[in-house]
């Protein structure tokens, strides 16, 4: 976690501070940025679902206003989380990524999945509680893997139809019940591009707020097979020489880190630092 941004459980009853306004992976911002005076926001007629304490940014308390829908505020506009990822403020993206995960969790647990009664934030801990039947839910993390497959001076990159034009990235997928992350790596590579890999090696992890994943990053060496695309998931996949790479994912992403780390090690350059 960065020095500028520190997560903490703040009591919404405390006065003052700043707030970010979130709705479905979008944040409100104006000419001053995404941090608004909290007391000023409280005077607006916002469709507030929940208010959550997030932590401290530059030493100041920050809260989350999770809205039911993206209301219009004079002089402000809405911007998606992925756009913030493209910008160069790593600390701010950490804050907004955390806010997104907490906001998504609150939105998805407004009502109890067991009895249907309204749920409430539990004082003193990050939990949603059903007073009717006692069910309690904590913020959810979905484990997923992301892997760079290599073959000497070539890297295997693919693109999804959802990517920005021209961008290629590493392969990724969610861990299925009953399998290890290493088994998931081999399965996803086989399913998405049809090739076999040697045993993957764990590299690093990154919280991935789209919407609530924990990305476990791996490197794996190619073992054999020809590229065969999984049509519903992969638009294109190919081997790229390390000196002739396509457009790559955002620098804030673990996908970009895995690629740049391999290049650095292959070329004898200083190793990059994983964002976040």
C-alpha cells in the first residue's frame, strides 16, 4: 500500500473529511478531481445507497458515497475506473480501486440472500449483517490467475474483443472450485489458445477491482502445440518477438508488469516495480 493512501475502517458518524462518489465503476469528478468536501455532498439531494469509511489519503479521512444511480451534479461529470487506470496517479488509482470494491460489495449485499430482508452495515467491522436471520457477509474476493507464456525471445499475447483497438495482453481466467491456481493456469491457457505449458512459476499478485478479483500472476514456459483460439473469449493470439511488441495493457496493470519483468530479465535491464 502506498504512503499517500492507507485503508482504514472509519466511522461514518465522524464529522468532516473528504468523499468519493461512486456508482457502478464510475466516479464523480470536477475540475478539482474526485475528492469532494464530505459536508458539501451531504447537502445535495443524492440517491445515496450507503456511506462507508475508506481510510486516509494524504493524511485526510476519506469516505465513500455509493449511489443508486449516477446523479447529475452541476459542474461535475462521471468517469470510468478504467480511465483513471490509464492516468499516472498510482496512489489515486489504489484509492479508487478500493472504493470500487467496497461500493460493489455494498450494492450487491443490500438484501440478504438467505431470507431477503434488508442488510445493514455492522458497526466496528467491514461487514453487512442481516438482523432477521443473522447472516453476515464480508467484502468478496474472487481468485483469478494471469500468466505470461514465453518461448525464448517470444511472448504469447492475445486480445479479447473487449480490449482497446490494437492492444494485446497476457492470458487470464478465474479459478474454478476444487482446482489449484496452478491447475487453473494450465487449463485456461489450454482452453483459450490451445497450447501446453510447463509448470507455471508464481511471480506476484495484485488486487484487481473489475469488480473484485485478486489477480495471481505467473510466468510459464511453452511446452508444445499450435495456437487454436477459443472464439467466444479470444479475438486473436500470436507470438511476438520481445523487440517487436504490440500495444500493451495499462502500466498500472499486473499484465504489463509481467511482460516488462520478462523483458528486463531477458535483456539484463533493471526490473520494474509492480504498481500497488
